[in-house]
C-alpha cells in the first residue's frame, strides 16, 4: 500500500509539473500571438502611410514642376515663333 501511495504522489507531482509547463507555454503563446497581431497592424499602418506619402510626394513634385521648370503653353517662348514667321523671314 505504501508503494502505491508513493507512485500516486509521484504521478501527482508530474501532473502538477505538466500543468505548470502547460500554463507557461500558453502564456508565451498568447504573448507571441499579441506581438504578431501588433506587428501585422503596424505593417498595415506603414503600408497606408507609405501610400499617402507617395501620393503626396508625387503631387508635390508635379506642382513644383508645373510652377518652376515646366513652362506653361501661354508663357512659352516657343509660342512666339510660329512656322509662318519663320517662313516670311527667309
């Protein structure tokens, strides 16, 4: 009978250790899952922010080009030279 009690105590200790490891593993799994969800959300936010910045940068560059380096058709010096004026000057 004493031998059975010792085995029972051993099994109970092993069971408790197994439960403790299971709880620890479960906590680590929850932490990892939460980190993964946060990382995925941060990545989605990054993609949205990068898209907005890309759009803003393109539109800013287009505005800058139209204001500075790209002449508009009404103020172009090439507009004053027409094919008829070139022909008549010969």
